[in-house]
C-alpha cells in the first residue's frame, strides 16, 4: 500500500546571486564627456519559508530536494540598476520545524503564519559610476555581485495537537477520534490500520474545544524498528496531555497491565520528557466484558497505584466518551501551552583565513581586495576612531598586504577598495 504521508525531508536551498555592476558611459548628443553611467546589479532573491494551513504533509519534498531563488540582473547603462531576483516562497505545513542538517539544531519552528527568511540573496555589485573621482574620471571596472546564502536543512513535521492518543494497535484510538470529533480515520479490525497521524477537533461546549491527535500504534520493540517504529511519536512532542488507551477486554490475547507497562517503556525510550507528560489511562472495549469487571478493577488498581487517573469507556458504543473529553478539556485549561521549539542554531563563525590568501584585483588605479581574513579584520575595527584606524593600517602592513600591493605596482594616490571601505593608498 502506498503511503502519502511524509513528515521528514532533507532539502538544499540556495538564495539568488546578486547581479554584476555595469561598466557604461553616458552618451548623448551635444553632451561631451558624459562620464560613467554603469548601473548597479540587482539583489538576489531570498528563500522564504511560509506556512500553509491547507498542507498536512511534507509529500512535496519527497520528489524535489533542491530549491533555488532567482538571481539579480546585471546593471544597465544610464545608471539603471538591474532588477532584483525573484524570491522563492516554500510552503510547509503548520508545525514544521526547520533544523540544520549538519548539527541537527533548530533554526526555526514554523508554528505561526509569519514568514521566515531562511537564506538571503546576495547583494548586487556596484556599477562603474561609483568609482569616479576627480583623478579617475573614466573608471572601466565595476564590482561583481555577491553569491546568495546556501543551506542544507531538515524539515520535520510535528503536529500541533493539545492531546494525543497512544497505545497498542487496534485498541480503538481511531474509533475514539471518529466518535469525539468530525475526523474520519480509516477503521478496520487489523493491526496498523492507521499508517499516519490523524487530527480532529473536539468540541466540548460553546467556546471550549481542543485538538486531538491519533498516533499510529506502538508495539514492543518499536525503538528497535519493530512495527512502525518511533517515527510518528514526534507528532505528540507538542501534546500537553497523553490519553493512553488500553484494550481491557484482552481481545488481542494480551494482558492489559503488560500493555500499559510496555507502551510507557517505549515512551521513555523515545523521550523521558515525553513519558513524564500528564497522562490519563483509559480502559476501552469495556462493553465486551459484559458483567465481568475483574479485568477493569485490576487495571484500575494498578494504574491508580502508579499515580495516573483512570477512565473506562466503550468508544464504539459511545459510552463514557463525553465525560472523558470534558475532563480532558478541563485539564488542558491548567496545563502549559503547546510546546514551541526555540531556535538553538548558531551560524558558524566566518573562516578567519590567512593574509596570504587575500585576492587582489587591479582595475587601472583601483585595487580591490577580498578575503576571509580581511572581512574578519574589518569586523574588529571601528573606522570612526583614529586609534582603531591606526591598528587597521598596522595590521595590513605587518601582514604583508601592503608589500604585495607594492610588488604588483600600486602607487601613491591609487584607491584601495576592501568590501564597502575605500581609501587612498600612501606608502
């Protein structure tokens, strides 16, 4: 059977590159020496993540793994700037957590409708009109655009539900969800009928409602990959309340108390924090026992001795379901709000690099310098302070940058450009 529910995906996203600056000169009849008129390159498009309330799965990302925004256009003549690249909006279901693929740390929890810029486009390069000076009236060079940011990320869907139904397969979770809400999960008398989580809204009273999630059944050994494994337990990570259904009738030939112990052991193996979440134990299929209350009383005694609240019902017969939902709604009023994952990803520090690795380009009397070492040095100085400027000048001299420039033929009065800083060279 094909499963159309996907709740985890790895994708690579790349923002657009900035357009290159243009080298152009103003030409107009009766206007002599119009001067440089090269326009700036356009900015590259961003990668924007936006939630879509109509999406319930990450299925779209199974077949497409690479997303690239538009590049900025190159600058034109007559000081015309190139058009900005088109940003790419990627839509995800509400509750999607974006993680850095390398570290696994959270970049953003997409639990609201607010868009998030995951990668920013590169800045456009300057046209040659920016480099005109009284001594350099015909600059024949321009700056190239900068590359856009690129990232490999994990998209992980964690459903936004107030309460979650857990338990063995075929204990009646889907039946209970269909009875207390308008959800229509598949219901059949065989294991793993539910292959993916289902959500339903439970209306208890006027203005009182909550979201209930039906999680595919867990079995012993799920942590080791048995059954459907633990893959879907991430969908109750946000749940404030767990409703643990147990088949008290023993219709599957299992002991209800053992079932209860096994499920809680699997929850602990997945997450101690999740296993300690507020939990209600519900004995289902009580109608199959007739007048024999011994299994119910035995389970109740054990569960209450463990400190859990106990309810008994028959989901298929609609017995006890209303009382259970009303009690759950009351508990949710006092429990903490749904978990939102705070970002803990810190972008890596830029590479320090070495002064020897600096790239030097010459355009007539203009010298452009680039390199990680230079970028780091610029970030550490305050150019409005004279002592800081002296430190910057000494660092360039001591590192051999000036010596390289002199070997390449720089002369006094030539302009040195380092990113957004320009100064006149003096030996």
